[in-house]
């Protein structure tokens, strides 16, 4: 059986428990072999990160250092131009030809999927795992007949083919945002209990400089 590799991309500006706990939930519930954390260098649909590439890379590595199944991947930081996920997935398919890739995203990101570069090609390269919360509603584009037939709640569906499935997976809900953390830091307020202590120490040092 091909191993399932989770892919979690983002600015991670900074990484926090709202990234980490859902990733762990999905890994355990779905049976992923690993989750690769991939910070992007130049996000196509949002402002440039407040923290620089080296800072964000260091914080991600600190945050996941206690779990061997969590892997830091810097391929987007090393690539010029906008950080398009379709390019990242193609690169991963080259590196892991026998693995099944599973792109992890929240419902908000999934709602915006049609705005992603070559978004339909993404579903030809991987499965998508959407972390859900009570009351989450699917976006309109996901409700057409051709698309909705690939949406399900059964993790075993990811083993039936190597791409194209969309799994809706309930996870621990933590209402934490990177912008909230940055706001606390700019006001000199504590970020305790929002992110790992090793990350918090480094982050507060960076903001103090």
C-alpha cells in the first residue's frame, strides 16, 4: 500500500497551535505516514509575511521538533516566484513517486480554491483533506454533480485511488490566528498558550529587536 503523505502549506507567520493540533488530529485519524510543513516564500493571495523566511523556517522547525512524523520542507522558500501549490505538488510527486499526497487545508482555504493557480490540476496530483468545524457549509463550486461525487467523510477513500478525493475531516477547533498573535506582540501582550513555548521565546525576541 502506498504511504499517505500530508502536505500543510502556509505563511506560518508565525506557526501556532491552530496549525499543529489539527495536523496531528488528521495524521492520527486518517493514518498519514507524515505531515510535511511547507512555508511559502511569496504567497499569491495575501500580503508578504511580517517575519522573514529564515525566521519562519526556524520557528516551524522548533514547533515540530518533538514529533518525528512532522517534517519541515523548505522547497517553496528555495523557489523563485509566487509559491503556487500546484508547482509544489509536482515537485513532491517527483521526489515521492510511490506516495499518495494529501493536501491539508481549512474550510476557508477550500472555499477559495477556484482562485488558486491551476486549481483543477491540484486534484490531479493529490487528495484534499478539509478540516471542518460544526456548521461548516461546502462552497457552491463543490456542490455540482461532477465535483461532489468525490467528497466524503471516510478516510479509507484515500486508499482507493491516488488523487482526486476530497475528505471532510472533523478536527479539534482552536480559534487562534497568526494575525491575532502578531497583534498581541505589537501591543507587548503575552502570547502564552497560543503556540509552543520554544516558538514563543524566539518570536518575542524577534519582535523586541
